């Protein structure tokens, strides 16, 4: 199946969007976990993580 210019463009755009969304999620989820861990006692972490 031959690749077309449009197909390569769409694939590149999809990969860039996927990487951007993944980086954004990492920037949101990591600090949220740090805040949760700092705000509870070490014994209470399993309760906070499971909820």
C-alpha cells in the first residue's frame, strides 16, 4: 500500500498530538501524586491512593 503525502501528514500529526497529550498528562499526574503524598501521614497513603 503506497504512502501518500496526506497519509504521512496525518500520521505525523497524530504522533505529535499523542506526544503532546502524554506530556501534558505527565505534568498533571506527577505533581498531584506528590501533593497527595505530602498531605497525609505515611500510614494513610494506601487509603488516599485507593480512593
